C-alpha cells in the first residue's frame, strides 16, 4: 500500500521529470527545443541509420544544468521505493504523458 508520504514523493518525482522534459535547451544551430523534441529527433536519426537511409549517425545531447542538491534528495526518495511503488510511479507517469498528448 502506498502511504500519503510515498504518494507525495511519487508526485514530486513526476513533476521533476516533467520540468526537465519540457524545459528548453540549445540544440542544432543554437535554437531552443524541448528535450522531448530533441529525444524524438535523435531517435529518428538512429532509425534512419539502422534502416540504411543515412550512412552516418550523429547523436547530439545538449548540456543540461541541474540543481544538484535537489536531485540528491530526489535520488534518495527513488532509492527508498519498493518495487510496487516504482511500478505505480511508472504507470502514473505514463498516464500523465497520455493526457498531455
């Protein structure tokens, strides 16, 4: 069973992932793109390389600055989760992504 404290931890984790996933970063020609778009572009390039549509593979990962203190606390919360809580978190996150799209 997930307690109120654990549920709050899961909610905070989802919020942190979303804030970074939809934040804007410099990518290709110093234009601002969300990490979601960057990930899709890199996956498309990988797909083209695997299917022989392109002869070269160029994966670009922009520099991302993180507030380390905040993420250490988040890491501790993740490490303290049991298997059920991790599965529940993944399920909640996927539901939230589907609602956004």
